[in-house]
C-alpha cells in the first residue's frame, strides 16, 4: 500500500500488443481526462513494452498530459511477472491517486495482481466512473474527491457504487466499448517520462518464440448498424430473419446472451455485459426482452428500434422507436419495405 496522495495524477494503463494500441486505453483516456480535470490534476498514461515509444504521440493526442514510458526486452510480450513488477514500480515512484485498466484478458490478469501487490482495492468491470464525496457515518468522517466506481451487481439486477477511501491508488477495470473514445487532437503537446522498469532481477517463466493470433469473426464495435436477435426469435432456423434484415441494411447480425446460449448465433456476435459493448448509429433489437445485462451493452446506441410481441418488455424502456408485433410478420415486412424503398411507420 502506498501513501494516500490527494494531489496524485489519474493514470491509464496503455495496453498494446504487437506494436499497436488497443482501443480501450484510448477510451479510458477520455474518461480519465474528465476525472483529472474534475480533480485538477494531470492525466498520465503508462506505456510498457519494447520499442513502443512511437505510441506516446497517439496517447498524448488522445488526452494524456504525460506518458510514463518503460521499455525493456522483458516487456516485449505480456507476462504477468514483468508487467506487474514494472507497473508497481511506477506506482510506488510517482504515486497516482487513480489507476484505470481495461477489462481485457490482459487487464483482467494484470489489474488484480497489481492491486494485490499494492494492497489496494479494485473494482472490476465498471460501467461508469465519477468523482464525489463519501460520508462514513460509523467513523463520523467525510472523504472528499473519491472515485465512484459504478458497476452492475447481483447478476445485473442492481447498480452498485463502490468507493475506496483508505487504500490507494484507487483502481478500476473498465470494459472495452463502455466509454466513448474522444477524437484525437493532432499536434497536442505532452511530456514523455522515461522510466527504468527495474527488471534486472525478474526472471520470466516463459520464453515466447512466436505468437499466433486468431482473427475475430466479426467486429461489432465497428458496425454502424446492428440487428440483434434474442431468445424470442424462437429457433436457429428462424434466426435467418435476423441475418436477412442485417444484410439488407448493410449491417451486422448479433445476439443476446440468451440467443447465444440457445445456439442461435456464435459468442463472437454477443452484445451485452458478458459480450461486446456497442454504440452503433442504429441498433435493432428483435425478440429481446431487455435484461439489464443486455441493455448495459447497447443503451448508448444513437437510435434503438425494438421489435417484440410483449408491449411491456423492458427493451421498450431504452428504445427510441418500438414495434409491438410478431417478428415473423414484422421483420419480413421491414425487409420488403427496405428493399422496395418504402417508408415504414412505427409506434412506441
């Protein structure tokens, strides 16, 4: 545990693989900028790797005031021991008050390991982060400028707000796609701080000779139009309607967790808390009841159209437009109208 530093910076772990930054640190820089400005402190990005210095410019253009750069051959490929030691060394030296990590496979391994070593708290899979005060009635003490770590709990049935007033840095992981990515500002100025990662005594357990990466079947995050089906579609055969509507719109087919569990569509196409968080221009939810776990993954879509037989389905609570009816009648009518260039009247 490090000493509490109320003037400490807000940090984002800048996850990269094979010389490319992932989207999640750029998204976190947007939220980190908001938190840092509220606190009146600088925003830092922690960039670890081997030969990755060129990425510092991209991080600065996306809002970082400082990039803490640790380069070492032992950081060339992610391994828990090396990255944990380097990041903990940086935290102990510069004492940030907040450290944000993406809830990716790497982040979900690194963040709890760092939190355990630093003896600080960690809230996983946050959907929002804010700055606020906390009154501890038992100790009759008020803590100011804490990070509110907001996330679904109890299977997504409630939204919990978690604070960590006594163990710092305050750490949280955030899922990819939850925070909007800000536009880059070309030419923005910032400081690159070289850091000796102090890895001389670290023995890595693995020697990585080469890596092989399996490409994703679909990139839901990049889709501007998504047509998603749920358990209400009824069968894998009937799910062809979802594909047909997606194709005629030039969009991408997706599914709720229930649809994936029933085998209607692959997990790569899953939207929701345990799938992918998306923000398309148009999201069409067909036969989806609107469980909070699914809504958490698509509610920031620019426009949402819900199609469901149940007029009381929760999905209508977040939809901009709604059609109450049998999807076997509504979807073919939509496809026919779209292909014929006709307008479709909807009601909510």
